[in-house]
C-alpha cells in the first residue's frame, strides 16, 4: 500500500510518503535557490519520496525574511524557482511550495527589520526576547494579498501545489493562539475571529490560482502551551472547517516555541514510548472527514515502515510526512521500496538544526 501509485491532496504521487517542509538555509542573498539547494532536492527526488514540500518560502515583502531563506515575494523569484521544480520533476517526484509569513518565530540580526505579530506580544527566541510590531488592519489586508500573489507565482513556477504554513507559531499560527492574539477587532477574540486571517488567506489564494490547483494547509492540532494556547478542541474545529473551503489536504502537526517541555513540533523520540506523537489527533480528524474530498496526513515521530504501514492500513490517514529521517537518508524510500525494511537511522537528536545549512551532522562524520 505504501508504494502504490496514489492521489494525495489533488496530486498524483508514486507513494504515500511526503517529505515534510524542512528549512534548508541554502538560498542566496536575494532569496533564490543555490546550486547546493538544487542538489539537495535532486537527492530527495531521486531517493523515491512521493511528494516534497519545500522549506518555508517567504511570501511577503512586508516583513524581513530569515537568513538564507527562499523567497517568492516578487516576480524575479519565479524563474529561479522554476529551475528547482525542474530538478525535482526530472526524477518524477512532485513538489509543493510551502508559503509562510514568519511573524516572529525567528532570530533577526540587529537592524535587519521589524518583527510583525497580531498584538505586539514579545517572544523569546533562543536566549533573546524579541519585540514586535502589532499589525494594523491595512497591513493584514496587504499580507493576505501578498499570499495570493505568492501562490500565483508558485503556480507559474511549475509547482504541483502550495501549502499554507499555519503551524508552529509562525504568523498565521499566532493569530489562532489567544496568548499571542489579543486583538479587539474582527481578527481577535473568538475562534471564528482568530481564524479569520487563515480563512481569508485561503479564499484569496483560491480566487487567484483557481479551484483545481492543489492547496494544502499545515496546522497545529494544539499548541500544548501552559496557558493561552490553541486547544485540541479548537484545532479540531478549525480542521473540520478547512474541509469546506476548498483545501485539498491537511498536514497535522502541533506545538510552537512556547510549548511545554517535550511538547513542541520537534521532539526527541524515546523508544519505550509511543513515538508518533500527533497520530491520535490526525486519526480523529481523518475519521471525521473520511467522506469529504480532503486528505489528512500526519508528521512527527515516524521512523520505521511497520509504523507507517499500520497507520495507513488501520486509520483514515492517507499520507505520512517525515523530515529529519530524510536529512539522514534521502534515499530511505527507495531502500524500503527495494526490500530493506530496517528503520531509519535518524536518532532524532535534532543536531541538524544547529547547523547553518540544515544537514545531518552524522553524514559528514560518516564520510571521514
């Protein structure tokens, strides 16, 4: 079942395995892909994964982008990104552009711009407290328009679909979270108001790219914060609504930089405990939406083929996303496809995120 030809979220794919969005840190100063990034994506595509979701792509010029982050905030980005798409399509894999408005969940060098947020709430990033600018309504409208323009550029560049990043404490996620969203207008307060930014973004993108172009959303099942976070009940309600507004697939994740210890989106995996830490939440929403034209996938903690096969066979979840294992072994899908059923050799140490250009630290040591 895992390696059968399938259709996921409006995209034909060679397997139910998806490379979850992973920030690469491999763009040049203009936010365009470098040759090293091309090579990274070629290895992934040649390794046999069905669909690749790019690392987060900066969608709006209204806010500064992260160092070495890919950008799609002007038309000059289309041609370089089309070359990235072509490298992936060479190996018959598919590629989705993940669009993001960052909203503070990064460390900016001094003097490199102003962080934006729903309500101007300060946030600890690493060891630094970052101040932020509370968005005006006019700026919110501009950000929504910018996401629509970015989506159209992604379509023109040849991407097979787009994914809105509404998880992990980035800007759209912050609007969903009461702790960070303390607005008194129509974008704050009730869950309907807090999710307005997300749903207006979806509607704008749909109007621009058309009804047939695949549109995915990555979203938290919950924030897992001590107080003021998006709750499980609220996450579930939002995902139910996504099925009715033209979204083709939901990738279920969870947590942010303010989550309780060991409750963030990136976790160490203890072998003695259930490792697939968002499975139960994805399973619940997949069951509720099984008769709707939407696919539900899950990321987090999958490391062996038995876990994946069991999830696909025994639940209504239709795709499994992984990130860190593909940094360690870009060819892992082909290994499994060809009969080597050993678990991924990734040990979930997360030291890959401590490098400038994200990479498994053990891959370099293996070559010595």
